[in-house]
């Protein structure tokens, strides 16, 4: 699904425990998604009402089974820093091209890579002196993945392309690792998020090849700028005027940051004690059951911002009383 970072999408994904999976299936079409929903409904796992899907008792049982028995990601925090599919494609082509070059061959398995990506790989190969440091980095990555879960190291080693070597497909990985295809896909995604993390730690030639595919922050550049300006003491209105943006846009930025990087925010300024006490009297009980109470006068946008911000704060605190 496409990774649309509206505050509503982020908020509900956060509360449903699927925040790190936003954008995980970018090539999924609307028709395929609707077919998937229909299949789950037909199997009694969900109920569908207009635009709402809810787990049935059988669905909740299935969810518990997945959480208890399926592979659970170790590198999901890197979701916001890199696209694992794009990362895997360039990394794989780079290793494949280097392997063929070392053996004096030019036979490549086609990969869905942009001209820019292929140009990056070509320029990287021209830097020379790659074999030993790249080999060492690959060994380090494999060892690190082995410590997390031996299956990750096995999958990483066997998914790489090289001289007379074709990597596993997801179906082959599932068969070899004795897991379901869906579970193998989860593991594959985690492998490449982990590789991105480890390459950044290691530096060196592979980092030079892959650096531009890893974002410096888990939020958008514009959002991070808003966070920094707010932390510097500017008000929402001041930031909006300086950047020629709407105040509502600045609020969206702060809500995005509150969900993804809450520790980066100045919560005492966002939710001073007087405001916190007043809102806590207005809204009580489980935060997800609150209904926004629009003011009869004043700025309803600002009021909703405070409402949503308090919901996020309560959810991070685990306080639903």
C-alpha cells in the first residue's frame, strides 16, 4: 500500500500496531487489496462495513496465532529510513556486477532498477579496489544477522546474485526455511532493513553505493525543519508565517513527529500542565473512544490538534484510564 503520511493514517496505524508496515506493499493495487479483503471476509476473518474492516473472533484468533508463531521483525524501526525493495535491488545489482567483474564476465540477471540506480552502480564499480572491503562487509553483515536470527543470515546469503549464482525467490526461501510464503516475505523485508542499518554502521564502499537510499531522519525534511524551529522556541503561527505555510500544515508536521519520533518534541511546550489538566477533565476514559468536541467559538483546527495530541500522549504513556 502507498505510504500516505496524513496524521489520520499515522495515528490509526500507530494504534493498530501496524505503523511500521505502512508502505510495505507499494505495488499492491486497489483491486488486489479489495480482493484480499473479500477473501478474508469469505473465510470469516473480518467483517466489512462500507470503508471499515474489523476482525471477527476468528480473525482475532488468527492474529494471535501470527503474533505467537510467525517471525516477528527485528529491524522495523528502519522502515522510516529506507525502502527495503529499492535497497535490495541496488544492493543485489552491485554485488552481482562486482562478482561478474571479478571473474571477467558481464552476464547480469535483469533487475527492476532505474537508470539513475544503474548509473550509481556503474560509477561505483569504476572506483576500483572493491573486492576485499566489500567481502569483509558482507561477512560482517552475515555474522550480525546470524546473531539476530540464523534464518536471516541464510536468507541474505542465498538471495544474493553472483557469478554462476542466482538468488532465492521468496517461494524458494519459504521452502528452504520451512515457513509459509507470507512469513518468508516478512523475513525478507527485515533482512534488507537490517542490511541498511548494518551498512550504515560499517561505512566503506557499500555505504558509498547505498547512502542516498537511506534517509537521515525517519520523518520528512519539512517535518524535521518544523520540529527544529518549534524546539528553538517559535510558535506554530510564527513557523507558518516564516515558511509561507498554513498553520494546519505545521500542526500536521508536529502530529507526525509526535507519533514517529515523540522524544524529539518539547512536550512541555506542546502540552503545558494547565492545558493538560483542562483537556484531561474534558476527555476521560480510553483515549481511542474519545469523540472530538468542537468549540462553539475559536479555532476548531487548533482544538482538534490539542485533542489528537493528547490522544497520542496517552497512547505513548499506555494510559487509557
